[in-house]
């Protein structure tokens, strides 16, 4: 009997543990799933040719100082921006479509006013501005044919469907203009001609003029605090011409052994300083 009685508590204990285990498993919170880290992608370093010669590059600089070559250059991968009747190069068109869709979701009705322009179309526009305003002012608000980003197929003028402040500086003060400035980089665009950049860009403030350079570079440019695309592009160009520091050569096992033996000898020479302190030739 005593053995039987002694075994009852043990049986009860085992039974309680057996029932408690599944309950505990149900009550225990599930291990949280590993959080996904969305590290911002470091933009691929462009080559010097991509910055200075390759007009198919999204980082090509086109301006009065950097004209297109040939002057009547036309991109090969133009396509229509859905619902606009305007063309851009393939990647820029897709990015602009995403931007416009996001704007609509945020109750901002933005439209494309202009995108790719041929050499002939740009020539006609510029000559019209010259006739109306004179050459000096025309050069502040328009590019001569062969020097326009619109001809490159990577630039678009954006406005409001209401027509409010379209192609005017006040566009930047509208809700749509502010949204555009704050969100353009998420889609790979920059405001190409900022309010304080005329001395560098040569053009008056154009809050409606977008230039596509790709998401990674648009965000990198914003982080770099570069005032203009010229500044950012110059920084990239400088990096391509900077002398590369040679990587330190690894010592062979024989060289490591030889240097350690040399240090052992130094330890026993006057003034008996421990020369090995602070040195580690292990790789």
C-alpha cells in the first residue's frame, strides 16, 4: 500500500505535466517572424563614359555646355506614357506612370504637359520664345535645340488637371506641386531646375520640370544635399577619376614567421623594449 500511495503523487504529477504541455504550447506566443530589413540600395558607381559620352545613360548631362551629339539625337527606346499622348524613354515612362498613379491615390490629379521633344520641335519652341521675349530671356526659360533634356527623352513637364499655375513658378506652392517635390525621388525623378540653382543650371526655377535619373541616384542625390544635378554629376565624375588606393598585400606564412622571429631578436637588444607590443601580423 505504501508503494501504491507513493506512486499516486508521481502519477498525478506526470498527468498534470502531460496536460500542461499542450496548454502551455497554445498559450505561448509564437516567435515573431524575422523583421525584413529594407536597406536602401547603394547606387552602382557609373563609369566616366556613362557620365560624359553615353547619351543613353540615365545620368547623361545635357545643357548648353553639354549639347547632344549629334544635335538631332533621338532615343531608340521611346514609348507612350499611358493616358498622356506624350513619349519618354522606356524606364522613365514606366516610372512616370507609377508616379501619376500614386499621386491619384493621394488625391493629387497630375497630368503630363510635355515630355520628349524632337530637335525640330525644340527649335520651333525656342525660336518662338526668342521672337517674343528676346534672346537673353528666352535662354533663361528654354533650351536651344540640341541642348534640351526633353530631346534626351528623360524629362517631363507636369501640371495639374485643373490648369492652375501650370508652367508657372506658383505650381510649386500648390498641393500637387508640393507632393511632387516630396515624392519625385521615390520614382527616380528630381526637380531639375530648383529655385536657387539658376547660376549653375542657367535656367529659371521650374517646379514642374522632372528629370529621370533612377530611384537609387535620385535618393542618393537628395541625401548628398547636392543643389543641382550638375553638382551631383560632378561628384560622381570626380569619384571615377580619383586615384584608387591599392589594397594592402597579405603576408605569406613564411613572411609572418620571419617578422615574428625578427621581433623576438629585438626584444633582447638594448634597451630591452618589448618591440612586439601592439604588432600582430596574423591575417
